[in-house]
């Protein structure tokens, strides 16, 4: 099993708690994090919470998501790789989420994070 297969099968809830810690440590809120996730995935609060409660994998999470049409505007580097240059669609979607969380934690205005 490759490293990315392990990530694909990892529970979103496991990483979500780390996202919450990261943004709250930088003065942002869980509500803002949820707004970013809803924007990217199209899930409402109930659908997001259901997937977290069920331990949904990243593979299933993004398979069930309706990716925001503006997601392709997410650019920049995550873990030394430009997100816009990632070939694998699932890897790219996971990195889009990572990039949005990074931007939120860095204090970027919500309008800019959400590509408004």
C-alpha cells in the first residue's frame, strides 16, 4: 500500500481534529473551518457532521462531495508541491483542503480563502 493510499483511506475526522487545533491556535474558529469545508465540498453542516461521525475516509468523502467550481482557483504550495500541478484528482482535492486550512490559519480574509 502506497503512502497516498494510506491517506486516501484515513478518516477525515482524524485529520479534522488537527485542522481545528491548527486554526484555533491561530485565532480562527471551528465555524470558519466548517465554512471553508462546506465551500469546497458542497456539504451542509449536517452532511459534514455525519461524515465526521461515521469516520468517512478521504476517498469516500471526496467521492461524495460536489467540488466547488472555483476550486481550480486554489493555487500555491503545500508540502513542497504546487497544488495546481498535482495530477491525481483525489490527491489534488485533499491538498486543496490543506491549502484552504493553511490560508485560514494564516489569517487570510475569508472572502479570499473562498475565492469570492
